[in-house]
C-alpha cells in the first residue's frame, strides 16, 4: 500500500491571517488559543487545508477553461480567464466559497500556469 505524501505549501501561496472584526474603539490584536498557545494567523494544518482547496479549485478551473477554449475557439485566452475569474468572484461574494482575495489571485495565476497561458 502506498502512503500519501504531503506536498509542501508553495512559497507563493498567500499566508495572510483570517479577517477579524472586533468591537470597541480601543486598538486590539486578534489572537486565538490553539493547543494552549496564542496564535495570530493560520496553523500549518489550516494553511495546508486552504492550499489543498485552492489547488483543487485551480485544477478544476484549468479543466473548465480548456474545455471552454475548445467549445469557443473565438474566445481569447484573456476572455476565457476573465470569465473564470468573474465566476470565481461571484461564488465568493455570494458566500458559496470561502476564498480570500489573495487566494483568488493565486488560484487564477495557477490556472494560467497549468494551462501554459
């Protein structure tokens, strides 16, 4: 039986802390307790989970863009990518997908790389 190998999160993947809103007028630092330690930002496991989700999304969007390119030969690559980017943005804005702005940019850059565009 082959063991699953864990791919490291690439250096160019966003590592921004999650957005936090705290009430009150005094300055605040948003920290949370994870395994008895105070943390700002994502744990390694959380970062890997977000990366895996974004990589999966990029793979799916690359397949989608390739299919659309063959179905609509008159579409430019830029138009094809713009349509995919708009669809991604709509899903995030509607609350269906939890992908940060910088993760969306990374996903679309990854799509271009996968397609060689």
